[in-house]
């Protein structure tokens, strides 16, 4: 059995795809691509697919992760390309590695989010952010299946800053979401949130900003997850969770001809 870890995106209108909708689309893509999937045992076998910390419905993402189990060996990059072709544009498979280490879910300890606040000036957002960061606790309420729950959002926030769209793009051009507007017509919040219990979501942070600084965007914020992975406390960065699998991959064997040509001394010219 071989296991492959994949990173995929939810872009544009497909950010409104629910996790269950994506599961159905992905299983159809597996069949179209003729992937030799391993299946669970029992009366209703299912393909062995493990999803890790999926983003909420309505939220875009550049960094969603899943793992699949195969019954035959496949090249990860070729498999990625086949699956990407079988999915609708916006649900894109952008990375694939063979599993060589354990604990992918344990390496997803923080997320980097971008919140687009249309109709809010950068100056207004900066003042609200400063007030939020100065507070020791920022309590909000969220309705759960067990009723209303009150919890602190400030402790989960490792970083929060307000930027103009051009400044946000310059800070991380490789991770620029496709729906970012042109120009400086709104404020962009760059947010790093630790994955704690209870989980603090971007909309919880927006509720906290409204509670402590009366920041209330006139339209709902457009939210995109830029990255998720292991949070480095020293640097304050979120690292690539697939990097350990790449680093554990064995080096490609050198051919005999290449070894000889690289080590044999040069003889006299004929």
C-alpha cells in the first residue's frame, strides 16, 4: 500500500462548496482518473481518504490537505495532474507527496488567513487592530449544537495586522488569492490563528474586533486561508506541513555511467 498527501484549493465561487460537496467531487475525480484506491472493510466499503482540518463553507483556501491510500504505486506528480484535470476549476490539486512521516494532523497547528473588508479604510482597520491586540482577553459568543458558548479569541491570535491590498500582495505575492481587488479600495487583515480548543475562526476574530473597537464592515468579509501548518513560536511563521515528507524522500540513485564519468580521472588525449 502507498499513501499520498495532497494539497488542494477552494477558489472563486467554489469557496461556497461544502466539505461534503468536495468529498463527492473528489471521489468522482478518483474514479475518472482510475486511481487504484484502497477501500475500507465492511458492508459499505469507502475509499480510504483522510481529510485534515477543512475550511468552513463560504471560505476560500489555498491550503487544504488530505491523504489517500493506494493499492499500487503511483508517481505523486502524475497522480496530482490526473486528479487536477478531473476536478472543476477552483478545486485545484496543487501539491502531492508520498507519505514518509506520520502525524500530518499534528503538524496543522496554525493557519494564516486573509480577510478582505470592503468599505473599511486601512486607517479604521489599523485602529481596531491596535485595540484588539492591546486587550488581554476578547470574549465573543458563538452558537453551537449545545447552545451559546462564550470563549476568548485574543489568546489564539498570534499575529494580526491591517494592510492595503497592494501592501498585502507585496508581502506575499505567491499566495495572492484570486479574488483580491485591484487598488486600495478596502482594508486587508492578515491574521495568524493557533488551532486551539475551542477553535477560533476568522469570523470569531471579526466579532472580537466589533466588540472591542466597534469595527463592523458594511458587507460580509471575504475570507481566504493562505496557509496552514506547524507554528514556529520563534519566527512566528507557519511552515509547510508536507516538507518533512519531501525531506525524508530517498535521494535519486546515481547511474553507473554518471558515477564513472564523475570519478574517473581524465586520460591523455588520443
